[in-house]
């Protein structure tokens, strides 16, 4: 671990901070206007002249000056759930999407082994070319039943599901309108489609309604895309209101349940259960197998016509290899356990509630966090956020920082992901340590500012 002094020459620090501020300002202008700065490069084949490359160097230099390690790409030596091992150190872990603690469950491992024995690892080609495997069909049937809809379809990647499905369903005469905090895969799906794109302020459904009122008439089809649970803020949209809006404006509604499945609702069934809404009122349910279901891949659930159309036309399905059967078998078993053991979702809900209430009682800023499995702790500036993450690691707690451009420049944060297997004592330790270290870091930052 780098134990270098956090002090650096005032002049160097000022220069670096000015540079970081300039990057953040430019990025804010870029995101608010939609125009990127022009990059004049004398050598268009040099990868280091690509936009953003120099910024990476600046951030690295800043990290080195402050004795900070890169908080990303750390190597976990085994399974990462409520606990993990990094560099030989056993840590409390708050950076895993294994919400229900199913990764490594003995029944899932047994199902995976059975599938490997029967199918090998790879499906070796797309389902169009190489034909079906019963395990894919069984998983799709189970997901459709979970949502109470006609059919579902699974894809090898959650990211590619959004990209390829939104990209396929809409075209240049259409409109895609999504929440401003939408995941990159949703945004890029809109780009791929060639449709007109709009975004409404986070969870501001009045704005959505107004935007549709003025724009809907100009387009053939319209798709509203929201997430069931937002992974940066840990909050969720008002689903009944969304359904009312989409019906009134004759639009499709797509809900990405990547972080909602297993987390929201009495039994962890997701957003529809949370609101007591009939899931058939949503046109397109999307989700991932990579989080609660302890696998990898994405799914779409909805009407027969939707699934039939995607199965025959979406390039991301037609021209891509089928999900490895071992993953389908694992996800199917995980879904079965989610249904069979609702106490896991109940425990996770308890953890989300106590984390947020104890954190706010201790003076931490939990932003929009709604007391679910995702709880942000807002620090504001990037540098103290990375420092805090590092100090917590040194004290046995792994939690990742999130900074601009993933969140607004002055809203850098730590994101705590809770699982059903965290204990109250572990949550209390994490909060107490975070409060202590944040106070220390803020004190140090004040001293540095006074010295400058
Ligand atoms: C809301 C949302 N949608 C889609 C994805 C992509 O899923 P995957 O990581 O399984 O490809 C993510 C990933 O974290 C996500 O948060």
C-alpha cells in the first residue's frame, strides 16, 4: 500500500486541481449542451490523442500525488458477497450485486455442474443456427411466469439486451424518452435506433408528461424507458403514474429491472410487486441475470408478439451465440430459490432500511436513497471520495467511489450495495467507520485549503 505523504507542493496541487476543475466544467457544459469539444490532433492514428485520454493521465497523476491507489480493477481472490478477499486481506464487502447472497449457493453450483456435464460450456452458435437447448426454454418459461406475461427471451449480456432491443424496436420516425439517470446501455440503445432522443429530469414525471404532450404528435412510436431501481441513487420511479402517462400518450413503457429483481417488493419479485401493479400493464420488462440471479446475461419479458419479433429480427439475438447453458441453468435455479425463500428478500429489505436510517442518524448524506439495497453516501468532491474509499479499505471495508461523469461533478459518492447476508453488526461497523474517516478527511482537506 502506498504510504506516501498526502502533501504536495502548493503550486503542483493548484495546477492539478485547476486542471480537474476544467475537465469537470467542460464535461458539465458538454452534458448540458450536448456538444463535445473539438479535438484537434496532428496524429489521428495515435490512440493517446483520443478524447479523455489526457484526462486519465491527470487523474492518475493526482492520485499519485495524494498517495491514492486506483480504486477500480482490484483483484478479488474468491467469491465476493458480503465478504471478500483482496490482496490477502479479508474485508467486509459493500460492492457486490449479489443481493440475495445466491452466488455460490450449493443448489446453484449443483445445477451448473449438471448442465456442464450435459451440454459442455458453450452453446457454440446462435440459437437460429444451432437450435434450441431445453435449459434456455425452461429459463424463459420461468421468467415469463415470474412476470405473469406471455413470453420471455434471454440474451448473453444485459448491456447488449438494452442496446440491441431498443436499437431494434425504434427507428428514425420514433421517439425514445428516458430518465436522465438511465444506464448507459439504455442511452446507447436509443443512439443505435436512430430515433429522436429526449431525457427528463430524474424521476420528474411531470416533466415527462409535458415533454410527451408537446412531442408525441411528431413521432410514429414512442418508448419511455425507466429503471425499476436506480443504481446510482438507490431510488425508484412511480410505476402506477408511469403506466397512466404511457397509456394517455399512447407510448410503450420499458422497465429495466437490473437492480429491482430480488430487491423491491414483499417477496423480491420487483417493481410491479412493490407497487401492487399488474405486470402486464408494462409493455417491456427488461432485466439482467448478473445481479440477483448470480449469472450473466439479460432478458426481455412481455407479449408473444414482442418476443417473437425480437427472436426473429434483433441482431443481438440472431447473430450472437446463445447464452452458455451452464449460465441458464444457474439463473433458473437462482430464480427458483428467490421464489422459494422470500425471507432472503425480507432480510435484504431490513438491511436497506437500517443502513439508511443509521447512516442519516449518524450525519451521513444518503442523497435520494430510498432505504433499499443501494445506499449512496454523498461526499461531493471526487478527491475526498477516493480518499475515503481507500481509508475504508485500509480499515477492512470495501466500498467503491462513484465520480463524474457517472454522477454530477459535485455529487461524488460512495455506493454501498447491501446483500441479504450482511448482519446488523456489520452495517453498524461500516457506518461508524465511514463517519470517522470522513471526519478525518474533511479535517485534512480544510488544513490543505488553509495552507494553499
Ligand atoms: C440498469 C442497468 N441495466 C443494464 C445493465 C447491464 O447489465 P449487465 O452488467 O448484466 O450487462 C446494468 C449493469 O449494471 C444496469 O445497472
